[in-house]
C-alpha cells in the first residue's frame, strides 16, 4: 500500500527529502541550546564573567536564527511536498477511474469515488506532511535529548526512561481504541455523500412531492451517525492530553525535588555534582522529550485516520479495467456490419440470471434496424455490447467482421457512436458540447449535424445561438432539446454505426419522423440501430428486432412481424387503438 501511494510523489521527491533534513538540523540545534544555556548560567552569570556571557549569548542568538531559518525551510518543503503529492494522487485516481469499464464503475458508488478523491486524499496529504516533519522531528528530539541529559546526570535521566514506557503504552492503548471508529466513519461518509448527491440530482422530484422533511430526516440520521462516531473517537482521544500533562508534571516534580537535593549536596558545583544551570537544562530536555512524545501521539492519530483513507484510495488505484486491449489490437473498423453469435450476458460474474441469453442475429452495413421490447427486456444491455461498454459473458459480437474484443477500444468507439438512454450535457456552450463528438469540428459541420438532428432551429432561437451556455446537466434546455443535441454530438463523430437508445422519446412524433428521415437520406451508409418504445419510431426500419426477457423473439419487417409475432402485434394495436396513435 505504501509503495503504491509513494508512486504519486514523483517530482516532489526533492522536497520530501529536504524537509526531514531541515527538521533534523533544526532539532539538533534546539538540543544544543539548553546545554549552552547551562554553560551561560554556570560559567558566565554565576561567576560574573560578562565576556563569556556576551560570547555565549551571541552564539545562542546565531543558533536561534539558524533554527528559525531551518524551521521555515522545513515547513515550506513539507507544504510543497504534501500538496504536490495530493495533486498527483488525485490525478492518478481520476485517470484510473477514466479507464474503468461500466462494470468497474458499478463496483464503486459515485459518492464513494467522490469521497476518495476529496476527503480521503486530504487525510493522506495531512498525514504525509506530518510524517516528513513530526515523525522525523520527534525521534531525533527524544534520542538527542536523552543523550545530552545522560551527559549531565545519568541518575536523573532514568526518570525519562521510566516515564516514556508509561506514556507510550497509554498512547498505544488510546490509538488501538480509536482506530476502528475512524475506519467505520469513512464508510458512513460515503452514505452521507450519496444522500446529498441523490437529493440534489432529484431536487425537482423532492419539491414536486413535498418530501423535503423526509430528505432532511434521512440526512439527519446519517449526520447523527457521523457525530456519534466522531464523539466516541474524541472521547477516547481526550485521554491523550491528561496523560501527557500527568507525565510532564510528574517529571517536573521529580526533577525539581531530586535536582534540588543534588544541588545542595554539590554546593552548586558542576564538577562536584549538579549545578543550577544543568538542572535548568534537564528541565528543558524534559519538556522537549515529553512534547516530542505528544507530537508523536498526534502524528499517530492522524496516521491512523489516514490509514483507512489510504486503504480506500489504494482500492481504486489497484482496480484494473475489465476491458483492455489485446496484444495486437485492430486499429480500423472496416464497415458497420454487426453480428451477434449466441451471445449471453450478465452484469455480474456471479449473477444467477442472465440478462441476455442465446441472442444471434446479423445486421448489414448501412441497414436501419429497430429494437422493440418491454421494460427490462435488455434492449440497452444488448446495444452496449457493440461499442464494448461491457464484454459478453458468452458468445461473441463482431463489428466489420472482427470480434469487438480484438479492436483497439478507442478505435472501435470512434466508429460506434451511441446516444445513451440517459442524455448528459456538460457545463459550457452548445459548441463545447457538440465538439465532444469531434473536437476539431468546424462551425459548418456542427450546423449540418444539428440540422440532421432537428436541433438547428431551436438553437438559432436562443439569443446567443450556438454560443448559448448550457448549465451542468443541461438543466436550462428541455428534455427533447437535450436529446437532439446529444444526437447531433454523436453524428459529428462520422461513425460507421449509430445507436439511438430511446433517444427520441422526449420529442414529438413529427420531429421524430423528421430525424429518422434525415438520417436515412443523408447518411445512408451508416448502420443505424434505433431503440424505441413507440412502434411508429421503428416501423420504417429495414428490420425490427423484438426482445423479451433477454431473448430474441422475432426479427423482420413491420409487415412480417404483424403477421408472425404476437408480442409485436399486441404492442402495435395497443398504440393504435381506433387508428389514433397514442404516444
């Protein structure tokens, strides 16, 4: 896990190394200063040697300035290293998510991925900064402070050796109790983000059904769980400070009592025993050792919090796409011909029920094929196998005579344009959204694509025309307008296969007819697959596929299916009662 995370440090290795170096120098200087203070008291002030006081004072000032400089440089390097590490880590996570197949994305919830990219990365960033500063500083301070203390008085230094295990054991117990809570709370964060995301996405539905109170109560329940977990963890961590204070005051009392007795015995003569200056140094070293232990405890708490976050991040980084190119992928799609050969499919490898079962058919290049079926008949699942958004469970799918698994994924998807059932527009102008189909498209090409999709008319009615700004999700245009823009975007790819997954459901029958007519006349060589709920949207197709419960029931023209397929005939008659088309 650590190796995986450190791979994101990259260009910030220099700052990651410099920070501990500066911290070490700073710590050593801070250890030296109390010893010089002892010399200043014993050899200068006690003996009225002002020359020695002046010289030693200047050395102390110089060391203090050097300590200040190295502390500043250490903080600067640590800030750059940790921020850069977090930047690279977010980029690595996002890049890997972009390579995921739909099945990989289904494995992680959207809310969970957002939490991992934000909260979890921030936790790891803070922990990284703590490690290259506090975790380096504290051991250096403890080791050198103990060495200098033992040089002054070995017996009094044993106080430190006695208190360190007590404090360390107490801190370890606190950490052991708090860690499971932090692990659990991040899972709760995922649920909270999911509730917020779901509420904001469906805010219009919430308001339409006056369910604000219900949503608030749902949010409050999860917020309460987070509050309770953090409160419980806080109560455990609260013992940290009292334990630290007990250790500090115990050491101070023991040093003062025993040190005062030693000074009396020695007559304040360093050569005969312990002097006032040396006792002052010991008290300073006491504070340094115990404060270092306190820093370590804080650092370990942060590391424990970040450990759960780090594990969640590594899960995403280790996740490999279910879809990958072969050793020698085919880079060119010959034509738009499509073949399904005894195809079976399930979204999960462990699924008990197949979504598609034994589907076989062929579509010639340039043919227009409609797909009709009830809700849950696997229409969308079927067409998602063509651009290899999912891989088949059994059998095979070919495009241009080549198995889709043998193609370079990018090359295949460039030639198979698909307008998904859930139309998505991104924040930006209409031109920006259209150029998702072809980033180098000219204004003329965009206009032509929009004319084919029957979108040019309403676009020109906007004050800014093609430069009209689209809000996130396309909330400032109607459902029908959004569908037509998505069709135009797909057409700009100049594909060999065009798939419309119920993409004209929000437009009126007249506009639907005009779109189909334009596609048939203007791009006759493109294979067109149209999924629809209305018979009127597919009846003019060269052939129509009828699906039911993941199986191909029938395939033929409109007239053939009326005669031979009961399901098709029932749907047609239900939509054309009395000769009137019901939409």
